[in-house]
C-alpha cells in the first residue's frame, strides 16, 4: 500500500512563492506517475501538474503554465511542486496522488481517474 504525505503549504501573500513536497512511502516511488491536484472551496478537484515515473517530462494545466514547476527525486521518493507568483485564485487544498506507470515518460494531468493513491492534502492560502 502506497502512502503519500504532502507538506509545504501555508499562508502566502499574492506574488509570493511556495514549494510543496510529496513524500511517498510503502513502495518505491520510481514506478509511479505522480500528480498534483487542488480543490478550492465549493469547486471540483482539478489537476495542475504531473510528472512521469522516469521524471523526464512534467505536464501542466494551462492555468498554471509558467508559474508551476514539478520535479522528482526518486532516490528520496519525493516529488516537489514549486509555485511562483501566487494568486488568490491559487488558494486551495493541494493533493498529490500516484498511479502505476513504470518506465514510461507519460502521465495524466487532467483526469483523476487513473490515480490510485492520494495524500491528505496541504492547505495553500494566498491572501494579503
């Protein structure tokens, strides 16, 4: 059973930055594609970024391109999401999730469907 734990959220002023982390345990992360999703109050959960198991390519939702950067360190079973130029609309609970996709440089950034394992989320609040 894979476990994912997010950290790094907090209260940030508009224009600020955060680095979210997702630590994977229970099995080696290198066989899993990892995605980041967010859910704002009253809204559906949406995908913002994902990274393939081999970590070559990251994918981004159009709404965050240019401001979000995903990376992974398989030796540390950790995936990071760097968020720049934060906006109030970025306020949400951010979740990382994983699904089995070994050796392929692909991942799903939009649909929640393939993701089998989810963390509990970390709150990001952007406000002055």
